[in-house]
C-alpha cells in the first residue's frame, strides 16, 4: 500500500512540475499585453494633451491685449499685427492783452486745441493716424495718413500731415516751450497733402524726409490744390553724438530743410500768406480786392530754406532756427520776387533738475501732495523776429495796415505735474515797424498767456 501511495505522490508531483512553464508563459503573455495597452493609453493621453495645448494657444492668440497708461489707451492682437491706439490732447487757454488801447486783441478764455488722435497698425507694417481739431470754435482736419514702415530707413507716408520743414513746427503741440510758436513758424507750411519718403539711419543719427506736396502757403493748413503747381519738400537732420557716451554733446542736433515749387493764385484764392503775432493777431497781409489789378497773388516760383538745430544737456535746452521764404507775386502788371525772413532763439532750464528735451519734460516725481511731490518746473525765454521784404510796400501791401517788421521777446514758466498734465504761464511782447495809419507803428502787443493742458 505504501508503495502505491508513493507512486501516486510521484505522479502528481511530476504533473504539477510539468505545468509550471505553461503558467509562467501565460503570465508573461498577459504582462506584455498589459504593457502594450498602457503604452496605447499613454500615447492617447499625449495626443489629447497636445490638442488641448494647441486649442489653448489658439484661444490666447485670439484674446485682444488691452493697455492703458500715460501714453494713452490701446487694444491689439496678441501677436502685435493689429493695434488701435487712442491718444489726444486738450489745451484750455486764456489771453490777456495789456495796454491795448487800439483793441488789436480781445481778452478771452478759449479752447486752443481739442484733438482726439486715432492711431493704429494693420498687418504689422502699416500705420495710420487720424487727427481732427475741435478747438477755436471750429472743426478742422489736421492729420490723416497711412505709412508703410517695414524698413526703419525707408518709410512711405501718404495723406495729410506736417511737411518736413520748420523745426518748431515739427515739434509736437503738447511739447512746445511756449503757448504759441515763434515767428519762423509763420513762414513754413502748417499741414499739406502729398506723399513722403523718410527714415532714420544708424539708430537715429541721421534722419531724412523728402516728398511731393500740393504746396501750402506760409503758415497754412493745406488741403485740395487749386492749381497744377506742386512743391518738393526735403529735410535732413543729424544727431552726430547720439550713440556716444559723451554727455555734453549727446543732445546736439542740427539740419537743414527746404521747399521749392511753383504757385499761381487768383482773385478768389490768391495763394499768398498773412502773418500773425504770438498773440494770434494778424499784423501783415497782402493787398486784396475784387480784381487782379488790386489783388496780390502768387505768380511763380516759391522757395524756402531753413537751417535749424537744438542742444540739450541735462536740465538745459536751446532751440534755434532761421527761415527764408521767397515768393514771386503779381498785382496787375507788377511782378516781383519778395523775400521774407524770420528767426528765433529759445532757451530753457528745468529748475527741478530733470532732463530737458525736444519732446518735453518727464517729472522725476509726479505731483502727489500725500508724498510731498510737486512735479517739474521749467523756466523758458525766447526772442524772435520776422522781417517783410521792403519791396513789398507800397505795391503789394500797405504800411498803414501791415507792419514791415515784428520783434518779440517772451518769458515763461512751465509746471509739469506729471507726463500728462502741464500748466503754462507766459508773457510775450511784440514791437512793430509800420502797420498803422500814417507813419506810425502798430501798437506794441503785450500778452499774458495761461494754459492748462492734458495730453496722452
């Protein structure tokens, strides 16, 4: 019996041992199948995660970027290819004429400028600007242009804008030292319609512009042309030490600009200029009437050129320019080339130590009474002169109503509360040669200007 039990036990043991490899093989096969299943699940999760990432990126790219700050307000695409910027400035002024027995000016409060500015970028390389003005109780379009700016050294601008001529005229209206510009601005165009190429070289060391324009008269905001003549305008301006570390000369800039063209006028549109004082009173105009025999009109070539420059070092600033304007005119059978000139020198010092610049002053500590901060104070002084060609009188203008020469000096105090708000107080006095009945001179103009300005 024992022998039989031993045989059974050995037989069972052999059967168990014989099944072990098959069970191990089956278990190994199950593990491999599970691993393959896990790998498939991992690949699916990775694909799902990548799809979610791409979807999130697409949503992010479609979310507009909104910004607000001292430079204005803007909204744009995340990639920067499309932007819309809202800027503007408003100037609330007052003018007070002292000892004005001739009543050449009227004491008044006024909105000198109220200009919403709409700027933007489309398809990355194209900028635009639209700027109307609602100041002086009128509505006028000043800027409306498109500019291609793919290359910093070659930009193409088309529309209505400031021609590249007068230095102070090219300065932003919110950045001028005084409430009103000096006499050289009377002899350069204000705005004109045309096409211009320009750009900067060597990171701004050289700036240049050249263009073809309808041809605005001196000081005029031009629009549709009324004759076939066109003006060619150009300017080159150098800041030779801009990229150096030589502080005393780093802020030196100088250049020359000019225009040339042919202009013809008529009795209804003479295309000649009239000139204003800093107090915005007209002190010179050409003769006008109902026929060519008593109306002075543009009648041929007009040439302007203006050397110009500025210098800034720390809190000290200096700006100077000279303008020569020559126009061929006619009245009846009389013709002549009349040559008018103007120049100015203006200086400033920031009493609180901030840097002066062509683009204004940024207070180191904006006005904040709680912190004892008062912003920045700037003291300014200026002398300017405009001289009419003596050959203008008496054929083309009358000394009894138009002055031959005007000389003005001014002092001013500017208070920059912050980058956006500026208060101004100016006094300017202008002396004339001629301009009144008989042999007397036009009464000296003495004006106090105040201004509260918001610009962003």
